[in-house]
C-alpha cells in the first residue's frame, strides 16, 4: 500500500511530465538557436504567434540567410507518448539574388519544382534582394531532445541542420543563379 508521501511524489512526477509536454517546443527551439549560433550564424529576427515560432539567422561572412519555422503539433502527454512530439519544421536558405527578374515567371518556378528530386517540395519567396528555397518537414522532437532531462542533442541538430542547409544552398546556387 502506498503512503501518503509516495502518492504526493507520484502526483508531482505526473504533473511535471504533463507540464514538460507543453513546452518541449521551447527546449527544441533553444537547441536550434544554440546550434545555429555555434555554427557562426547571428540571430537576425525571431517572432512567435504562440503556435508558429519563426527565426531568421544570417551568416555574417557571406550574408546568406536561414529561415526556420517550427510548429508543435501536439501538447497532450498521452498523444506525445503515443505518437511522439510531432512538429512541422520548415527550413529555408536564402542568398542575395543576382537575377531577380526570373522570379516573375511562374512557369520558371513550376519547371524548377520538377527538378528537385531527393529534397522534396520547395516554395519560393523574395524578401528584399534575397531568394529563398524552403522545405517543409515533419519531425519528431523526441529525436532531438532527451525527454527525461530536457536536454537537446546538439550534435544531431547540427548534423541534420547542416544537411538540410547544404541541399537548399546547392539548389539555390545551381538553379536560381543567386
């Protein structure tokens, strides 16, 4: 039979697990920001609607920009334990465009979308003199954050972010003439 003291401890443990499930996205975002800063990028802009967390980083050496948008799909502990902490994760790579006039042609954008092969769907956006190629993904935050200690796996984040950015940068350079 459990003691009153043990019931209180168990109750607090369950309450802490429930609470941690609601802010796993903040831990994940903190890991992303730390990883990007460590890789030589400056945090240029950050905003949140509560659902969508938006970040923009700039490489101070070449002025290339990285945009990242994160949306935590579920906050309920039972759902997270069953499905994992699912997130919409969009990463974009932007370079100063040399041939901005190309963007006016929608047929140009459609022809590029077919040539992407192994990196998925791409959306385009022109912001100032920058041209961004971005890729939406679904990820499981559990792969990047230890749920017991709430510590990000910085090495995995760095490796995966680097891979995504390299593919997007390659696409922008080769196909867009940035």
